[in-house]
């Protein structure tokens, strides 16, 4: 398995406005410059009244299938 880290800072309103659809994705830039496209629904557990803020780790299988997203800070 591989893991990637990234930071996300988006307000509550921005998240709802841009990623409210069921098929929407979030594009993030990892710390090592790789662009990852993640399902927005996987970020919803981290959404608070102020939005999504913090550092995250994405774990993917060797076949690049999303395994987990966790907040690390």
C-alpha cells in the first residue's frame, strides 16, 4: 500500500457549493506534487461548521484503489 499526505483548507460554504453532487470529486495536490482525485463524499466526515481544515493522509492499494482517508493534524 502507498500513502500520500496533503493539506486542505476550504470553508463550509465552498465545500457545499462545489461538492454537493453525488458524483463530485475533490482534486488535491499532495506534499510531493502528485495530483489526486478523491470522491468528495469521502471528505464529508471531516466537514465542520468552519469547513475542512487540516492535514490528511490518503492510503491506496497497490492498484491505486482508495483504502482510507484520515486526518493527521
